[in-house]
C-alpha cells in the first residue's frame, strides 16, 4: 500500500498520476470521494493493477455525517484498509494507493464536529501510515518520502 498525503490542492493526485504513469495506462481504478457518492469502495476489479482512492478525509467526514460514532468510524476505516490490502496481496502486480489531505495543520476548529473530524482523520492516517509500505508527503507538487 502506498499512502500519499499533503496539503489541499498541493498536487497529490497529479504526482500519483505521474509517478505511476497513469496517463499511458488503462489498468487502474480511481475512486474520488471529492466527486462521487460511493460510500464503500468495491475491490472486485479484475482488470486493474492499481486501485487509487483519493479524498480519505472526505470519506471520514461522510461517516461523521452519517452519524457513526468514533469507534464505528475507526472500524470502518480499518475494514477499508484491510480490504484494499487483501485486494493488493491477491496479485503481485497490484498496488493499492490512498490519497488524503492533511487537515491537521492550522487553527483548531471551534465546532466539535469539525474537531472530531480532524482528530479521527489524524488517527486514521496514523493507522494507514503504519500499514503502508510507502508513505509520501506532497507540498507544492514536491514529494518527500517518509517511508
């Protein structure tokens, strides 16, 4: 699994597309929680060698809006990560990529709902980073390898 994070509109998606040469390929599935209402990704694509999910923080926000409690959200995210890893491990050429915006910097939100979103996103990102084989941070289109 490859986890890519960084600031909002800092070039994470473009960096992933360039790194994996996705402009020249058609063997990938790209799920964007910024542009879709898909709640649970399905890892049944047999033609794809890359499964990319962007907008992890938006997915977490949608779970909050659905009324899930903190533990339920963390379990939902653990399930998503495990399903993605199982899909990746089913074939040697597969790569599972998660892209999430870092929302932990800056002023702490006053509203409890937004503080919870920020906190849970941070905990989930820690879990993702711990399980990921590779972790990169992208700021202004420039990558920094963490793992």
